[in-house]
C-alpha cells in the first residue's frame, strides 16, 4: 500500500537525488527508491534486520548498547557543521541520523538510507522531522549527485553489504570538498579469532576488514586523509575529502 502523505522534509531531499525519480513513491513516511526491485538479502543476519521482529529487537538493543558501549559513539571529528548536509548509510532505526539532524539544526539536513522496510518504517515513525528524512536505497548505488554532503557516516552496516569497496567509493564520491567520512565496522581481532570469524563470515554473509585495506580503498576513491582506530571489537575509519 502506498502512503500518500509526504513529510515536508522531502521538498528539500528530492532536489538532491540523481537521477531524480520520475514517480517518487512514499511508504510509511519514507521515500522508497527500490520498490519491488530490492535485492535478496546478503545473508541470515541481514535477513533478520529485514524482518519486523529482528528490526524491533535491534532497535531496543542499539538503544541500550549506545548508553553503555563507548565504541558505538560517533567520534568528535564526525560533528557536522550547523546548516550542513549529512548522509547516514545503513541507518537502521535512524537514531544516529536523528542525532546528526539535531547537530545540523533546522537549516541543515540529515538523510538516512537503508534497504530494510521495517527498519525504515521505525526510523520514519520515530525520527522524521523538518531536517531528518529517510530513503530506501541500496548503499552500492547512492542516489545522489557528486559532492552533495558535508559528512557521510555509516555505523555497523558495511560488514553486511556485498561489494563494500564500491560502497566506500560511493560514500567518498558524494562528499563535498573538505567533507568528512566516519565509518564503524565490527572487527574482531586475534589470530585464532580471525580464522574463526573468517569461517563465520563466509557462512553468514558478513565481511571483516583490515584497517590498511579500507584506508587504501578510500585513498583510491579520492579521500585525502584517512585515519583508522581500533576500539573494543570495532574499527573506526575517519577520512576527509581534499578541500
Ligand atoms: C546493524 S544495522 C546498523 C544500523 C545503524 N547504522 C545503527 O548504528 O544503529 C545495519 C543496517 O545496514 C542495513 N543495510 C544492509 N545492507 C544494506 C545496503 N546494501 N544498503 C543500505 N543499507 C543496508 C541493514 O538493513 C541494517 O539496517
């Protein structure tokens, strides 16, 4: 069923889309650019995030995790400018997108994209505002013109997406000159653990990353400075596009 009510924020979001959709379709408060063409899930964990129960469980879990686990917090370098434009890739229930929306203020814009309809429905219901909006789109084909955003974030999503280096290149492409990127991926460490996680990764559709590999990929895509930082079971990657 197509929801005809269109949140006001989309008056500012639609002009940023490239190519512009001929007949934009809104469902449950988000813009759906995939419709029935959404691809099949990349593995059992992603299937969970695409289910109603899985997305509800994740939403409760992340809210608790963000209160107690420091490595879930955005780094200080990911603070967007007031009035800036921010893209949150793999936004899930939209909490980080909303946090970024508050940081840019009413003159700014924070857009969350995800492939999961139940995650987006939760995000749109709880977090849509005049400066925060949500789109169903695939991170491998970011539907925006080059140099659109001052900040691009992606928290705990890249490991789920096939062709992660294509995603990193796309995120760099949509950054404005001087714009910043902040990406977090779960990254277990240790020799034996690495072997085990490789096996788990192969069966679960998850990818695990080496800091150097990610840094090289971002540099090849046009990022000027790249920093990587391991904290707990996560790898944070921050980068800046040349001004
Ligand atoms: C573990 S959740 C993280 C959500 C959110 N970033 C957070 O920190 O709470 C990962 C999200 O990535 C999304 N995702 C997976 N593959 C994707 C793709 N190809 N394009 C966009 N989002 C994707 C999933 O649907 C899921 O909502």
